[in-house]
């Protein structure tokens, strides 16, 4: 982390960048939050550790409009999102100084809590220089150690790899933390009966409080004004919260980002209700891969997205019925 | 037909038809007096690629029991490529609806040319029959709220 | 809020017999925005249109809904009526209660209910309509004719005579098409070549006509009035500017074993060849598959004997790009392949031939120099059997469902000509029906039967069995006498079904012109617009649209020409105002829309916007309304909903959905 701070200081002082986009410590040991640092001395609050799950690429949309360059810290998986934003002309590559930060898997404090860890005072084992095999919590009930992987975010179990897709320099080491099949959960649902599927999604989605956290954090949901907030798709003026979009929100949102979603997993990470929202996006990704060939959004900045492409021989929609 | 077997249930069926092929095919079905149930109501769109998945979800949310999209045969699109995009969009949408447990027979895409009045009528008869067998759509009304 | 008038048409009894029009009026009047509703016998009539105009003026209507026949039928009529009464024509919506309702439903209550819902959807839509104004686009005053048969030649001549430039693109080395292969024509029996070749010469000599033979259309872009077409001129390996057409090269060519396409494979031709003596242009081509020089590098005799030095083995294919205002498709037909009809022994016996092959046999320039003889042994036949409807009017998938239309007449012609020239030959015709509608047609057929003694048997042939002695045993049935017939024949002629030229599918795709299940091009309206494709600026000439004889083809060719001339005579065209438009405050500038636009109509501009007080420069999609054809692909691709289609907006379509599902 110190190496990162030193470099940030250098860049700020040399004037090469006007600000640094990273994380600062939160009020608890495990909730750092995204932050801008405009002066070298502010960097004392800068943190980067296993709890810095937030994908900062979306912040670059606004940062691209600011004067001067922004140094932005991107983990390997965040760089896919950044590439996708370049492709959609939403960020300015020239306005970003990308420091590819090392990542050995990010943590989900909810998982720790589920393991019975309460009253956390501090955490060790999640720093950049750590091996990230074991995580040790100092709690008011004493010290507790758990396997790092047991507290990892879902998305890190299906890690896309330790390579940064776009960067100016790389600081810190990364580790491929993949230990699960990316589409295993989707396949599990696909194997259910229609009744089970419906019951599953209805029970999950019924938890939704429409707080918009998923949409706000999603780097693909980068519209200046979301369709859910405009009157473009309503025959009357926006009536009330009971409107059509409210009910179909997650399906529509997933469709809007289909072929553009990099599967960064932020939606599920931030959902206060713990809804596994990534299961919608991942279903689209799985279908796209199966129907139209492997496609990873954000791997490049110039390929044609699956929904803006076609071949004469594409499968017919009846495939859905035919495959049973 | 199943109308006799289930008299109370009159499904609401929305058919989106592209102006150049399928709408003309429906016209031909009409001028050839090829009957299909009155449950089918056609909305004219310039091209199948004009149909936003939102329209289909909207129809279901408003009480439709089935939605069918008809366009020119692949390769014959008046706008060259429209139905290719429609095909991908609908494939993914239908797959998603299937994934969340909506009976996949409630949605259908059929390519009907301006000369295929017979096919149009047959398709609509089949589709209505299918919807009858599935019964009223209760699932897509509101996914988010448990009854 | 709009002030909407609803006009319900009875269409005589077409609608009123199944739809309670009064009820539709009553229900429509209750819909939001509706301030006027009435019904009338024929809304499209002058009196009906006057009612609409009167209501627009009296009630100050801002939008109207006509519940009538399909918008494909009378949308323009009612738009015109509205415009004349001072209402923007795009404030008109049609509820199709005829084709989509009264004509397909029998129950009055059910049909009425549906009509009310269709009216409701149209009213809901018109509530959200906005006045639209068409733009203008230019017209390139040049026409392209695809296909150089009699249809294409006639169309080209008519357009050229009106003073417009025309290019003919013909796939084969010469213009002339199928008609050039015919010997005589019914019902007057004039010689086909004698009436066709002068037209070919006229076309070639016309200063307004450019002929590209041995050429194919490669690519078409653009739209009515402004098409851009790539034409591939295949290498002939003979310089047309130098060639004098002397024919020495063909005489001296040592490779003479290729089957003659012109003579339907009944004899052979040289590797360097003109398809027939009267070919236009009279410039040979080298068949690279057969040419010894091309295959082995050795030979070059044609080049050596050519005094004009026209042979050029290095010639390359050439792409010519040209702009056109109108395109006429005249791609014609071919006979179907007979692989599905093994029972007629076409592939087993040389003496079983198609009617088109018989044309070549009867022709003085044909493989037998016009003598009627068996192709197997050159013997003069005594018994000839004609089998009708081979692949036509077929109930299963083996052949074509349609009637090929010309076969009954040409068979009568063949029978008559044979009986006339060779009174010793007995001619028997097996038929399902003899169809002779047309001027002097039935008289012609009766002459064949009554004056020439042709033996017509109503019934089909089950099998043709080649005999060891070279004869053909025909097993048929006489339906009128209800008996089996076994007949020995020397030659059997199959009236083979015709089908559109197989290339037409590729061409239709390039032109985005619709095609039916039989690969015939679809006309815009079966009765009222029979020579226009639904794709604006594309016209249909000849058999590509449906089976036709020569007089019908020529008549249609002229009609297609007139439609093309009508288009070329305009300096400007009004464009469809139902184009896409981006809401600049919602646009992300993400380029997704441009990626799906088939017309390249979307570009991006750095534009200063004022978004609720925030002034900034943004990358924003801009639609070129002259290029946009209004498909709407972009509107769905757009993630933010910034892109919308005028006339078919998201809100309009959703209003229809809501009205239907209400």
C-alpha cells in the first residue's frame, strides 16, 4: 500500500495528475469507501486492502469531465469495466492515469458475519503484501482466524484472472482466485422446474426494496438518465412507484446491460438485501457464449457487442423451447 | 379447438407484426378469409427490430397471456438486417423468461412473408391453442412481489 | 389533449356484416380525447372523405382514427384527405377492422369486441402522435434493369425512349434470354428470333442504353431515387472494343466438348464461344473451365488466329459502381430440375426431353438443324407423347404448387407444328386440364385438335419405361374413358414447370425486395400495384413476378417502365418522416445505435447542451433523416431510451399495448 501511496504522491506533486481516485478508510475496519485525493497530504487517509471491493471505473465518467488527469486504481477485473466504458465513449482514456493495483481476492464481510465473527475491532492478513491465505480478526471476543477464501466475494471465486486489460503501470501482485465454475449457479437454476425457478426468483426479488444501489454501482448502467427515471417508456406520465418498470426492474436492467456487462459482480456486492443479482447477468453471458460464441465484455475496446451483431445462421428463438 | 374445452378463458394475445412482411401476411390471411381466433390483436411496427423487449414485458404486466412477434424471413428483411437483431434480442429475452420460470410457450417468434397468409393464420391458431393449454398468465404480472 | 375524430367504415357489407359499426362508434366515443365519432358506408369514397374533412374543420380535430381496411390499402388516401382539410397527415391512424377482423371472424359479437379494441389501440396511439413533415431526397435519373431477356429489353427500351439512361445487366454472354431459345411463338406462330432480334439490336444501338453482359449485380445500397450498385463485369478474355465478331476463334478452338448452354446441353460448343449466332454483343467469351490455355498454359490458338488481337488471357473481372434512381428486376425463369421425376425416365433416355429442349430441336439453328429426330439415334419419330404439368400444379413437395401457365399453349403449338411439318407423326398429349385463357388462345388449341388431329387424352402418365428396342413405353390413364393406356412412343416431351431464376433470391436479398415461397418476387399489391415491389424504387418485369407468356411479359415490362419513368421524372422525392431521433439530453453518445444502423444514418457530434442548467459539451447521436429509413433497430439498441422512432415511438407502441391488454 505504501508503494501505491508513494507513487500517488509523486504523480500529484509532479502535476502529472490532478487527483487520485482510490479508497479511504471508513468508520469500521472493513468498510473503506471510494474517495478522491487532491493533495498529497490527504493521502494519509488512503487505504487499499482486501476490503476495497468497489470498482472505481464508473467514477471515471465524471472524472473524465474534470480538468487534468486522474490517477485511478483499478483491479484486474475493474479494467474490463473501464475498457467497456472506453468502447461506449463514456470515459476518456487520455484523462485517466491507470494504476493497475494488485488483487488477491476481495472480501465480503457478510460472509465473515455468517461464520459467527462479531464485534470486529481490526483485521489482518488482507493487505497488499500479505499472502491472503488466512484472515485474522481481532474481536471483542478474542482473535479469530479463517481461511481467506471462505470470506471472499462470490465474484472472486470465479475470478476472470490476474491480468489487467488496460493500465499505465501496475503496482502490487495479483492472484487468480478462481476456485469455482462461473456458470455453476446458473446451471443449477436452469435445471429446476419452471415452478421452482419462479418460486426461487420470486422469493429473491421480493426482498428488493428498489434502493437502486445495484443500478448506481453498475459500470454498465452509465446512462445519463436511466430509462426507469424517464417517461420514454410510459404511455402516460410516470404514474407512481407501482408502474410497470418497477415490477420488471431487474429483468429489464439485466437486458439493458446484456452483452455489455463484464460480470464485475458489483450489483450483488452492494445489494443491501443480499439478492444474487449477478445471476441475471450471468445467465445472459452464458446464453451469449453458447449461442453466439464466447464473448467477454471489456476484453477489448473495439469488438462488436453480441446484441449489435448477427450471423445469418444464428439460432432461432425457438431454441428456448426446443432444448427443453 | 380448445376454446370449447375452456369457455371462460379468453386469452389476451398481442402480435407485433412488421409492416413489410408479416402485417401484409396478416392482410393476406384476411383477404383469403383464413380465420384465426379474435383473441389475437395485431400491432403494426415498421420492422421486427423495432420491438423492444420492454414492450413484451409491458404486455405481460398489463395482462397479456401471450406475445408473438412476426417478421420477414431472415435474409428478406426490408431493412436488410432488422430481423437478425430482433432474433438475437428475442432469443435472449425468451431464454431469460424461461430462466425465471415463465412458461416459454407464452412467447414466440415466427417469420411470415407477405405471401404467407396461410402460415400467418396457422401460426395464430397454433399459438392461441398453446396459450389455452397454458392458461392465464399469472407469473409475469409481478415478479418482484410475492402474493 | 388531442381532439380526436373516429370514422368507422362499413366497407359496404365487408365490415358491417360482421362488425356492429354503430357499437364501435358508441364505444370509441367514450375513449379519452375522442370528440367526434361517426360511421359511413364507404369512408374511402369522395363522400366519406368529405365527411372526414368536414369533421376536421367543424370540430377542430387534431387527430383522426379511421376504422377501415388495412393501412396498406388506404392509409395514404386518408392521410391525403386529412391534409387537404388542414390536418397534418401523420395525425391519422388506421384501425384495421377488415383484414384483421371482419374478414376472419364470423361471430358478430366477437368481431365487434375486437374492432372496439383495435379502435381503442389506434385512439391511444393517435393521442400521442405529433405532426411530422417529410424531408426531401434527390432522384438519380438513371435506371438499372437486371436481366436482359425480352422483359428487361422491353423495359429498358421504354425507359430509354422516354429519355432516361438505362443500364441492362445480363448474367450470360448475350442478351436475349429465354425467348432467344424459342423457335416459334403462340398463338400466331411467328418466329421468335424474327421478332426478338430487332429488339436486341435496337437496345444495343440505343444511345441511352448501356448493356453489361456477362455481368452480375454484386451489391446494392441506398434507397429509392438514390441506389448505389456494384456491377461485376466478369472477364470475357476478349476485348470487346477490338473484337470484330468474325468467329474464326470459335472455329479454330480445339476444345469443342463443352455442352452448349444455349442448346440446353443437347450439343457442344467451343471453349471460346458466343452462345448463338445473333448474340449481342457479338463478342465471344472464354470458358475458363474448358479452355486449354487457361488450364495448361499451352494452346493460345484463338489468340493466334485473331487478326484484331482481341483475345486477352490476362483480362480481369471489373467492378463498376453506378448510381440509379430506379431498379427493375427482370431475372426471368428456368425450367425446374427433373431429378424428382424419375418415373418419366428423363435421365435414362435421350429421347425424353423437355419442351424447351424441343424448341431447340425444332429450331433451324439447333442441334438437329431443325429436323425432328430422336436424339439417341437420329431416327425420325413416328409416335410422340407430350406429358403436361410435369412439376406444375403439384400437390406434394416434389414440384411446384402453381400452374406454369405457358405449357398448355406451347404444347398445342409444338403438336400443331409437328403435325403440320410431319403429317406422318402421331402426336398424343396427356393433360390434367387444358388451360387457354387469352386472346385467340382457345381457338389455337382447338385448331390443334380439330384441324391437325392431335390426340388429347385427359389423364396423367404414371411411368415412361425405356424399351430394349429404343422405344419408350408410356403408361398412362384415360380419365374420360376410365381405362389404362399403354402406348409405345419414339419421343416423349415433358412440359416441365418453370421456376424463377435461382439467382433471384440473392438479388431480392440485395434489394430487400420480398419474395414468396416459390421464389417469385412479391408485388406491392396483387391487383393495384402489380409491377411494383413493396420496396420503393424497385419494379418487377416479366416472369420473376409470376408465370407469364410473351405478350403478358412485354405488357408488364412496359408497365414497369412507366412506373420507373414516373419516378425518374421527379426531381425530388418526399422522404418518410417516420425516422429515428435522439433526445440529446438522454443520449450517452455510446455508439450502440450507430452499430446497428443498416444505412449509416447515425453520426456523432460534440454538442453543447443545457441539461437542466448544466451546460456541457457532449457526444450526441445525430440522425441523418435523409438516410434513415425508419426501421427502429437503433431505438431498441439504445440503452438509455434516448433514440426513438417518430410515428412509432416507444410511448405510442406502449399505449397500443396497454389499450389491447386493458
